[in-house]
C-alpha cells in the first residue's frame, strides 16, 4: 500500500474506534510523538502505546471528521475535527496531525 493509502486507513481506524489496531500496524518501534512540540514521555512505541491506551480507555469519540489530507513523499498530514468525551468532559476540537514515514511505518508524528 502507498503512504496515502496507509494514512487513509489510519483515519478510517480513528473514525471506527480502532485506534490501537492502527497504532500497532502503522507505527515504528522507534516512533517519537510530539504534542505541540513536546515529546516528553512519547519516545518509542512502548511509551506511545501507553499514551494511546490511556486515550482509548478514557475517551468516547462521538465524531471524527477529516477536513484536509496532505501527502508529499514520505510526509503526510491531516486536519481533523473531533467531538469526544474524555474523563467525563466533553471536548470538541480541530487538530492537525503530521507524520513522517519510513518503510511503511510512522517514525515521527506531531499534533497541533
């Protein structure tokens, strides 16, 4: 599959509440994830799995709507509106996610 197809599969997985399945399939063991420039506790697949599990276990996604998708070689990005409940609090936000791919896996992801 192409990088674009992989990205679209990740997006579909988010929309279908299969976030952890996509994480296992598409994220490299050495992945580093940044939240607004901060990678604290987000280096390596194991640390990021814990963060993803925490989100999945505490969130109920009501809507995940893709607004834009960009693909340029091994770099991808998407803008998504998400409406969800997290820890009992309702959250509605639009967020950009940027990915760097290597050998069919995400090695770096940044959220803004």
